[in-house]
C-alpha cells in the first residue's frame, strides 16, 4: 500500500470514527432536525397570538440579538395593555422552554441545557423588570441583546469543546486501530518464522516452503 493510499485510508477511518463516536449518525441527525423544526413551528405558532400584537414592534420575539433601530430607541415604559402582552409572552416562552428542555434531556445534551437555561433565566428576569416598569423598551432591548449575544458565544464555545473531544477520541481510536494492525502483522511474521520448512523433491528439483 502506497503512502498516498495509507493517508486516504486514515482520513476515511477518522471520518467514520468521528461520526460513530459523536453518537449522532445520519439517521439521528435527520431525526434531531425534524424535532427541532417541529419545536420551532410550535413556538412560532404560539407567537402569532393576537394578544402580543401591541408589543410586537417594541421587542424582538425571534431574534433578541438583533433588535430593530426603533426598538433600541424607544424610550417608553410599558403601558398597562403592554404589560398584559408581556405577561402572555412570558407564558409562551415558558411553554417553549419546557419543550426545548425535554428535547435536550432526550438527546443527552446536558451541557447545552445548562447554558441555555442559565441565559434564559437572565432573560426572564429582564422581562419581569420590564413588566414592573423598571426599564424603558430601549434599555430592555439593549440588555436582552447583550444577553442573547453572550448566550450564543457560550454555545459556540461549547460546540468547539465538543468537536475537540470528538476529534481527540477519533484520533485515539485510529491509533488503537493502527497498534492492533501492527500487532497482528508482527504475530503473522513470527508465526511464519516458526513454521517448519517442508521440502519436496520433483525430479532433479527441490522445492521448500
């Protein structure tokens, strides 16, 4: 086997091992994507509640990390009607988080759940402060934006840690595989060396093996 062929084989083995060790093959990935899409559809449906219309342009429901210019400059505190909408949004958010936490538990993603729940708790606290008129919408949206950005950064860092652990595990598995192959080859050579030589004579020729 040439050096090029060995390298190609090594890449294939590491790739396969990385998939297997991740605990998430193609079928599982599709299942997870399907579950995530269902969760998103469920939450998107709840957010269409007309009760939220009064604050729909005052705070971001879907992308808190990207509030609009109007949201960031709205120096008003919630009206009594707004507060009812904020309360309803908190109920919807809690329902979504319950389902999302169940999904994370099912998939064994405890580290991600810890990160998401911790930042969600901060967001809940900010919602309460807005409801109590301790913030203007501009102040609230800036704080929510910063919290969402920090949450995304924490999740990216966790992704990098997970990928690093998987790569290390795949590399170790490959090294174990190569050690096994070398041992097998050495045993084969030793067995051949210890094998008795048998000679056969045919006419004037003698053949040994």
